[in-house]
């Protein structure tokens, strides 16, 4: 039996963070794929509060919430550290990772799941948030400097979900090279790292899935 288990879905960008971190640390693990429309008793046992993936189980003990799991992985397996040693730099990394989840992702999701005027307003908000990330990258290859780290993994979904899948489904271009040259360069460098590119889900499957999600959102909105 594997010492480390990861409960995930094939398409979750939050679970993908954990895959990348475990691969970077060279930690062997067992993957348990969940169907969120029919959640397993084990998932509900391990994450009774949120009832969602990802959940990391290490020696029988569960850890939930992707950013929390990333910190746990970094503290448990010291090879290839994700967070810097300096306390201020660590705090800064946590800030930007949380900013990605609290501000960047919701604003891009609003852009993706709306149309018309609501979509236009959401795009303005999303670009404002992306500008903060652009500024943070000045003079750096990755968010932590010269090496892929915590913030890059936390924001890694931008490199495929936003820049390829969402754009393909809606035709909207948020993260353009003209407006965001540093983020655009980061996106390509990040996506080209072997451990990252070898573990992306199928792009075609993602497009089909998120196309259906968008259509469902728009249908529900129209029927209100």
C-alpha cells in the first residue's frame, strides 16, 4: 500500500498543483480518481467539511485544500523546496498564491461563464488582477526568482486553462503578449518545464468539458 495517496479528478487545476509538487519532490504516490457526482465514502471521510478534491493522505492522515497541501508537502519532503527560506519571502509567496485563488481565478471564471456586458465587466476586473501579477514578475524568470516554486505552481493553471482552454471555448483573449509580456513569457517557460508539460490533462478533453460547463452556466442564466 502506498504511503501517499492523492484523491483527485482528472481535470481539477487544484489537484494538478499537488501532482506537480509531488513530482518535483520525487515523492511516489497512488492516485485515486474521484467522480464528484458520486463521491466515494473515503473522500467524504477524509474531507467531511468541503467534500471535494484534492485530498492528500499521508500515512493514513488526510490533508485538504490545495495550498495547505502544498505547504505540507514542502515541509515534509525537503528536497527541491517550493517556498524560500526567508520569512518575508515566504509570506510574500503565500500572499500571491492566495491572491491568485481569491482574486485572479474568480475574475477569470466570471469572464468565462458570462457573456455580453457582464463578460465585458468581468474581463476588465480580470485584467486589473493580471496587471498585479505582471508587476510582480519584473526582473524575474519565475515568481520566486530563477527557480520554479510555490507561486508558479499555485498559478500554473493560467498556462493552459486560461491561455488555451478558456480562450478556445470563448474566443476571449485575456493574457495577451502585448498587454502582459512578462506573464506571457512566464507562461511559456513554466509550461515547458518537463515535470509540468508531462502532467497536463488532455487539452481536447478539457475543452469539451469546459465548453459544456459554460453552456450550462449560460443556459441557467437565460432561464432565470
